């Protein structure tokens, strides 16, 4: 499968080598970025499948751009560095880098490195989506419980009766239980 790739490198010679290697394994390099280029806007414009960064040691501006990309338009990011230290690696991972490869770039290693980075990125995105879904469900459950409490207090009924009344109201109006709960909460807030 051909991937759209953005290459970021401050060294034009390495950039040309990396572009050639990408083309040889069947990927399409959609943008070559160097020092001072606006990385985030290029990612928005070209919508790459993968971002490759090759530099001696990632600078703060590049790491900040990766953090913004991860927040706004998440993509797998592979970073090749000639040097490393523990703090830089931790910073890179915290900014959304999927793979941090030290000691240079070998074209024959590109495909497996990219495959692993993409797989790790997808697994991370799945976990992130699952966490967001779980948080949303928990928030909805709290709202339903709050609405049941309002009904129990106002109508002097027990919890199963309040739940049954909310379910019946939802079914009669072809709404979700959470919609009824939110309506009850809003009404209660207005009447305070």
C-alpha cells in the first residue's frame, strides 16, 4: 500500500536520500520540509499518512510542531536522530512521536520501522478513543443518576420507579435516556 509521506530534514542531502528511499519502497513523498518551514500547515494541506523526521537532535520547535500535530491532526510520526538523551526521547514520545530511531537511517530498515510506527500509532489511537468513549459513558451515567435523584425527590418515589418513569418518557418521545436526563436537569436548574 502506497503511503503519503512528509519528510522533515534540515539537511538537503539527507532529504534527497530519504525521498529516494521512500520512492523505492513505493511511497509518495508529498512534501519536503526544512528549517523554518511551517510543519503544521503542511500537514493540514497535504494530509500525509506518515511524517518522517530526520535530524541530528530534535529541536524545541520541531517537538512543539509534533505536539500540535498530535493534538490537532494526529498522524504516525517516525523520528530518526543521530544523537539522543533520555530527556529528548521522553519529550519526543510525549509530543506524539510513534517511533524514535537513534543512530541514523538505513533505507532497508524503513519499511519495517514505518510498519511498526503505524501499528503503534493505531493502537494508541484505539486506546485514546476507547478512553474518550468510556469517559463519555461515565458522564452520561452520572447525569442519568442525577436526573433520577431529582425525580425521586420531587415525586417522592424510589430509584427503580424513577428509572422506569424516565425510560417510559424516553420511549414515548422516541428519545434516548440521556436526553430525558438532561431535560430534567435543565428544568430543575431553571426552577431553583
